[in-house]
């Protein structure tokens, strides 16, 4: 059940049996159906999830429309860390695009891992650094790239997911309407910059 999670952690540190047993005990299974929310804006994020199977999107409301910020897939962690760390209301929502099988850990149990395991702090830091890097790249892309460049960035970074994500969500991620996405895709296919 926890094999994928432990494999991710083993790539970071040489875990002992006690640590692995504790991770298996504290990360609990959770299922989300397509369309369910891991977190809705306005709620407090009180757990971190690891995606065993499935795909989610992060989004915010901008001018009363959904604006997709990011997609997260199998083998990756999900949380709105600002809300999780500060115990404050989230601005973002995290929603399942597909049925998802997760392993989740509460804020309290994560603190237990940090204080009572040899590698807990290292593992936590590496997960947060990965999320931070992803978020900075997203933010820079929004400010520095045209919609066509953002679409190319999407294809470069999410090519394996392109068939799993509905076109209207890809358009939302790029920051345009679906009709404009069709025009961009046609221009790229014809080699027009």
C-alpha cells in the first residue's frame, strides 16, 4: 500500500525499518472521486497528501473565473503549504481531475515525524523545496511568458499528462479561453511563432 511513498523517501534518505513502519502507520489512505476536492478555498489545509494514483489541479478564482495554477500527478505531494503551515484559510482549491488514491498525513502526525525520526526533517525539507521550485516556475511563467509560450511550457513539462487533462483546463492553465488555445495549437502545428 505504501510502496510508492517509501520509494520516494528512499531516494532521499537511507531509511531504517522503524522510520518506514512509522510512515506506513501515519500516512492514511484516502480516496477522491473525479471532481472531489482535497481542499476548497476558504478551508484550512490540515493534511498533506501523496498521490498514489490519479491527477489533481490547483486553482484560484480570478475575476469570478477559475484560473488553473498547476497539475500534480502520481508520485507527488499535494498541499497548500501556506495554509498548512500557518493554519490559515486557503486561497487555492485542490480538485481531483481523475479518481485519486492518496496517502494523507495530518499536521500533528507530520510534526511527530519531524521530531521522532532520524530523517523526518530532511524528507520534509526536500518535499517543500520541490513544491517551492514548482510554484516559483509557475509564477515566473505567468509574468514572463505569452500564452503561446505558456502552452509550450505546459507541453514541455506536462506532456505525459496532456491526454489526461481536459482542454478547457489546459486553456485555464495557459490563461486563455479554449478557442484561443485551439488557435495557438494550430499555429504551433504549422510552425508559426
